[in-house]
C-alpha cells in the first residue's frame, strides 16, 4: 500500500495525540502495580483456603453464626458486635472460654481500626468472621 504525501502527513499528526495518551496509560498502570499492589492484594481466605474477599470488598456471610453489618457496608461498631456475639455464641455452641476469645478479638479489631463512623471505631466483619471460623 503506497501512501501519498498528504496521507503520511495526516498520520504524523496523530502522533502528538496518541503518544501522550499511551504514556498516561502506562503511568497509571505502573502506579497501580507498584504503589497500590500491597493494598489490592490483601485477600482473605476461610479455613479451606477458598478466597472469600478482600479488605476492600467483603463477602457477605449469610448464616446466623456470623457477624453481619447493619447496612450494605462491611463494618459494624463494637457495641453491635457484642450484641451479635450473644446470638453467634448460641449458634456455634461456644464455651465461656470461646466467648471470651471472641470478646478479645472484637476489642482487638476495634482498637486497631482506623475507620470511624459517628465517632466510633468500626470493625471489618469479613476479618472478624474469618477469625471466628478458626476458633472451632
């Protein structure tokens, strides 16, 4: 295919448009890969090694033996976690020592949380549910 001079000139005009766009895409992907990869790769698995979610996207546990957020969010506050612990301990037939262990987990998650809602630290239900699955 032979191109005449005007076709070559028109194609040459595309270079200043396409080159910055290509560089932008490379920079964005490099940023996501190198800077954000630690946060994006924080996956959680259950006892069987199955992927159930990540710190950003929560798997919804539907059984009564799990903690549930009050809304579509994946977080609950400490008081709600303690309230749900009563029902969960019955469903899982926890001993007093198991209940104490979950109580300590709730305290630990609340102390280490950086998520605040209405001035109260929030607990990630996915992380908490994975930990209580390992109790028994």
